[in-house]
């Protein structure tokens, strides 16, 4: 609690008068003064780049390419002035060089005389040449100016590059438009060729397949129709013979019926003979049935067996004939002999019909089955005949009935033969229709031949289209530039960077430390002067009480500080040179300038402290803030607000910074001599003010005896 009370008493001591209250306010606002001034100074330097004077030299001469004039240099200059990146001054080359050398311009941008010609160089026959912009920058005057210029001229190069690319693509690749048209025509021709080729391929494939199938089919059709024609001819002939034989058999059966009537009288006599005949016929019928069972399937399924089956029937008929022949021996009655003779005749006819039927087509099998049935009926009739002969006494009605059934069976067999003949006629009609179909096939083959003709025509068109395509592609090829490897490399290099900066750096600065040393070294010397007079008294009170001259007293207070300041310069340069490795163009000048700087700073600090007393320390700190923010230690002074640009030439640190840059990095030393003169004036002014302070200090007052503020 006592500490707080003592602290409050100390603060109340500063509220006794307006001066102490002002001192307290100054202490409170001093950090704000330092930070505020510094931030204000560097708040927006990029936004004030338009205040930096830069020389713009336009030496470009217009160039002609493709029948039009290209004036890229003046277009670039106009675009730069419209952007207001820098404070552009259009001057000639001599003025730009002098301005950069004497500090009138921070840098210069030169548009060379062949700028436009280089931009349009790819349109010519020679090797393309990239366009260049000349930049001269004095980093010895402002190290940061190199960084600013690099960043800004990257945008300048972009602007020039856009203009360059426009002209470049206009002139160099103008033929690509024509190439596009020619290629489009060639593409159309290629499309037509492709379509025609596809159609021709499809047609040729279809034609080849169809003609192959047609050839195979027509060959088989011709062979089949030939065989069918031969078979139907034979079948038709056999059917006619069968019909004739059956007709004769019918007539024989009718005669047999009449003979049976006549045989009624001799029935008794031939009963035994009929029994024998029936027995023999019945035995042959079994044989015939067996043969028929073999023949009918063959006639139905396999026409090749028809002949063998027919022969079996023929053999059965022959046996019947032989049996009836034996019955007709001389011992038989006359009437019975005639009937048997007619029966033998019918059997022989049946044998002949069977022989002819062997030549009939397999389709007659069904009809032959019916014939077999009729033969079976004949067998039954003969059985009945035998029974009738045996029972002739009972009447010949049954015999007549049997004869009628035989006649009816033969009639049906004749009808079957007629149906067979009609079927063969229909078959012949089918063959005729097949012949018509073959004619149509021939017509189709003719159409295929016509299609082949159309295919040939299409292939001709395809040849015409391919020839046109070849012509168009040839014309297009003549209009496409044919670059060699070296030419392609040159044009690729040109396209990658059409506009390049030919930068010439004057008085190069190797690093940021070297670049900012001219700013931090005088700052350190000023701080050293402040600290020196915190230890030393600006004026000796004893001397003030004596009778020594005022100038001697002022020098007596300044010389100890000068000794310390000189020592500070030596230590500072030793560390920067041997500790940090900083190089300088003029070390002797650096030592001399810094010694003079220390003398001037010490004189100013002594004078301020001698005149103002303890408040002078605050004033010295304020002077430091003003000099830091107006010395152009980082950005050019033109980027600072107007207040700092106004006070900059009236403060010593601004001159020291400019002179040190020349002595360390090289360049025109005019500013060094000017700085030496300014520092000499400030030294003399400081000593003069100290002499004035001595004269004023020999008069004592209550304020001096009891100051309101003591630091």
C-alpha cells in the first residue's frame, strides 16, 4: 500500500504545472509518436509509385508486315501512361541517361528502334528475334527500387507481351486460317471417300456372298430338275402302261364273268380241277402277298426296289399261268379250257403290267397296295370259284358274284392308275413351276449383275473422290509452313517469351544488408549521440560559473562527445566490414562521412539538450522519428506522404543516407559533397546554438534553481 501511495505522490508531482502535465502527456504519447509516424510514412508506398519519376524513351520505328503498319512501341507507351504505374516522363536517350545519373529519374525504360520489327520478325523468312525493352536502374540510389522495378516491369512486359502476341499471331500464324479451310475441304472429301468405301465394301461383301449362294443353289437346282424330269418321264410312261394293262384286265374279268356263266354246265366236271386250281392259286397268293409286303414299302420308301418287287409279282403271275396251263390239258372240258385260257391271258397281262409298273416312281406304292388288295380279292374269287365249282350243283350265282367282284376290283385298280397318272401330271406341272422359278433366279442373277455394275460405278466415284481429296491435301500442304528443327526451336523460344527486358543495373547492391546499411548506420549514430549526452552533460556547470569564453565552454562540452562518437564509428565500421562482410566502393569516404555525421549529430543533440534541458531528450527522440520516416531508407521519398517529402531535405539524416549509398555502392559522388556541406552547416549550427545556450545559461533564475521537470 505504501508503494502505491509513493507512486501516487510521484504522479501528483507531474500535475503541479502545465509543463509537467505536458511532459507526462509526452511520455504517454511518445510510443504513439514513434509508431504513428513510422506507419504513416510506410502506410501505402505501393499506392504512391505513380509519384516516382521514370524516364520513358520511345525510339521505336513502325514496321510493315502483311500489308499493314505495326507501331507497337507507341502503343506500349500510351498504355503505360494510361496505367500511371510510374510518373512517366517522355524524354530522349540523353536526357534519360543524365537523369538516372544525377538522380532526376530513378530508372529509365527504353523502347528500342527495332521493337516493332522484332515483333513481326516471325512472319518473315529469317530467324525470329524477340523484342527487348531497355531498363536502366540505379540501385545505389535506392536499393528497393530494383525490386519495385522488377515487379512493375513484369506487368509492363505482360502489357507489351499482349500487344506482341497479337501482332505475332496475326503475322506468323495467319496461314493457319487458310490451312483450316483447306483442311476442312480435305476432311469433307475424306468423309465422302469413307462413306463411299463403306457402301462399296458392304455391297461387295453382300454381292460376293449372294453370288456364292446363288451359284451353289442354281447348280443343285439344275441337277435336281434334270433328275426329276427324267423320273417323272419314266413314271408317266409306267402309269400309262399300268392304266392300259388294268383296262385289259377289266375286259378280261368281264369275259371271265361271261365264261363263268358258260362254265356253269361244266362246273361239276371242273370242280375237282377248280379245287386244284384254287389250291395252287391260293399258294401263289401267299407268295404274292409276301412279295407285295416287300414291294409296297419299297415303292413307298425306296424306288430302287420297285423293279425287284415287280419281278416277284411277275413270277407269281407266271406261276398262275403255268397252273392254269396244266388245268387246260386235253382231258379238261372244252368250255373250261377256254375259260382257263382267258384266265391265263389275264394273268399274263397282269404280269406284263407288273413288269411295266417296275418303272413307275415310288409314289405309285399306294396304288400298288390297292392292286395287291385286288389280287387278294382275285384269290378270294378263285376260292369262291373253286367252291362254286365244287358246289356248282348249288348254283353258279356265287361264281357270278365273284366275277363281278373281280371286275369291280379291277375297275378300282384302273381308277387308282388314273389317279396316279393325274398325280404325275401335277408333278410335271410342279416341275414346270420350278422351271419358272429357275427363270426368276436367272432374273435375280441378272439384277445382281446390274448391282455389280452399280458397284463399279460407285468405285469410280470413289476414285474421283480420292483424287479430289489428294488434290486438296496437296494444295493444303503447300500452304502449311514446313519448319525445320532449328526453326521450330527458334519460334518456340519466341512464343514462350516474345518480349524480354534487357536490364542494365548500375551500381549493383549484393544484398539487403548492404542496401539498408546507409539507413541503419546513421540511425545508430544518432542513437549513440543521444546516449552519449545521457551520460555526459551538454555544458559544464563549473565552466558556466566561470569567466571562460562561451565558444570554449561549448567546445568543451562537444569534444568529449566527439571522441565517443568517433569511437562509435570505428567500432560500427569494424563490425560491418569484418563481422558482416560488407563491401564498399569508397571506404575512406565512408569513414570520413560517418565521422562528419557523428560530429553533426553530436552538435545537434548537445544544442537541443543545452537549450531545452531535460525536455530536450524528448525533442531529440522526436527528431529521430522525423528523420527515420523522411530519410527514404527503404522506399523512395516520392512514395511517402507530402509532409515527409517536404521535411526530408531539411534534415541531416536524409543527406547522410543518400551519400552513404553512393560511397558504398558507387555512382555519382555529387550528393556526397553536398551531404558534407549540409553536415558541416548542421555542425556549425549546433555549436552556435550551444554557444547561445552558454550565454543564456550564465543567467540564473528560480526556474533554473528549482526546475519543474527533472529527468
